[in-house]
């Protein structure tokens, strides 16, 4: 699958990058904890260099109904990255209830799950906070200037949500670095994934900055 | 590529071949069903020869190999519309199909990040770099026109993801969405 450029990050770079990235993810999850008013724990953090075309295979069951909170960083000389919080509908509702506890229900099309406008707005804000903290870490620690664009909250099959991201990554290079993070809370059984997918330009800049 | 019997509320047909991103699958085996799951901006281009009873599916990701990328290695055969179609034709002909009889159908090219699936998002059009579904539809139709073909059926655009099943030896195609819609072509 070595299609084009830049699948050749040095293996020794990955652990270094991993610990650097972990700090950013922890800051982002910590910001989410403050927002929901209880501890959100980082359960797992996987970092892997994956060809864009293989992302879906690596990530998930593509047909699962999913609520995605998606943030694209603005295009800059530092490249760009896609940040995505993914939840099952029930977990999205759990998070939303933690964010705005006394909201009544509304209906997601084709699904029994329910989210109100205010809850959706709160999820959007959660995406904003998480991505801002993560990108801020990249800027402070590695000098990468990437700023979050306004979040989208979208409900569809996981694969359908992600394939635009995958196509965009493929436009800039076949390599993408994926962070797959599982998080959880005590009371609400919340599980979700925080994905960060860097394009090949951002990858090169990251490698330069932290080698 | 994998054989699978993935389900999401509705049963999937037996003997299923899941055609992944950038893959191309051609067959003359009547027992097989080809599928592309959860298409967003991607396109499933389905082809069929009713006499030779051969068909296939290409899971197209982008309209063309980006100019900024140089291809110095193996290109996934179904990934780029401009490369996928000629490759598809060659492989169909290898199994006895004739281009005079080709029938093409296409599915996908949605803007999932800009419409019905969106619960919340910035107002105004999506950034052009994310408007990939529309570019993919144009790319596939252009590639077909340039090769002298016209799709006989198309279920494209909109804002919802789609899953497609294609029966390559009889040319039937079924499209499903998360909202429970099902359409046959």
C-alpha cells in the first residue's frame, strides 16, 4: 500500500512522538473533565502511522450509528489535522446529560436516541474545548500553528462520517498519524474515542520539532 | 478486501465481499454479493455485462491522483476515478465482458458534513477542501463520459451516508441509509 510519499517516519520517532502527543491528549481530556464537572479518565492511547486508505479498517466498524464531533484545523504552513470525538448515540446522550443535566429530549432521525438542541450545542462546545487544548499544546510545545475551525456535530454511520476526512488526508499524502483514545467516567459509563489525524505536512513539521 | 456478513439493524446478504476504500473487485461468480459500507463522500462505481454475466465494484475515494503527490508505488486500483475506470474495463474484459454491453451504476458522493446528518455546525457552505463528495461525482461522471459511457442509475449527492450492495452477475443494486431507507436499481 506504499502509494506515494512519506510513509517513512523513522521508527525511533514514534515513541518520542507518542509521549509528546500523550501530554496534549491529557490536557484536552482534563479540559473536558472540568467542563463536565467530573473526572474523565484516559483509558487507552494508541498512536499509529496508518495509510489513509486503511484508516477505517484500523479504527472501527464502519456501519455503527455514531455521533461525531468534528473539528478541522485551519490550513496553515504547519499543515492541518482533523480532530474527531466519536460516541455511540447512547454515549453522546450520556455526555450531553453531563454537560446540560436538566434538558428534555428530542429525536435523532432514524434512531430512538435523543438529543436536544442545547445538548448538541454542548457537544459542539466540548469538541471546541478538547480541540483547542490539544492544538494549543502543539503550538506551545512544538511551534505548530494550527487553529480550530468551528465544530460540526454529525450523526451518521462511522464510515460515512470519516471517509471525507480520509479523502482529504489522501489529498495531502498517503500517511496519516492517528491517535485513538478511549476515555471513560465513573458514574455515567461514558466511553468515547478521540481521534486526531495529521496530514503528511503536519507530520513532517512534528518530526522536525520534536526530534 | 474481506468476506463479511456485517449487520447494522438490517441483515446483509450471504456470500458478501466487502470492497474497501480504494479497492476494485471484479467477478463472474453468481453467488457473490459485493458491498461498499458506509459511503460518505466516496463513490461505489458498479459495472455489469448482462450477456457475459460479469460485474464489479470500485470504491472510489478521490476523482484523480492529486498533482501534489507523485505516484512511485502501487496505486490502489479503485482509489482514483480516472484510474479506476480503465482498470475496471480491462479486468471486466479479461473475464469475457464487452465494452459495448457495459452498464454502469453509481452511488455515494454525499456531503455528510453539510446537511441532514448535521446536528450542529457553522453556517454557510462547508470548506471547499471538505466538499469532496461533489468533486467525486463530477470526477466519476467525467471519467465515464470520456470513455463513452453514461450511468444508467445513480444515487448520489445529498447529505446521508449510504451502504450499497451489488450483485455483479445480474447488475442489481440496493442502497441503504442509516435512516432505514432502501432503494433498488
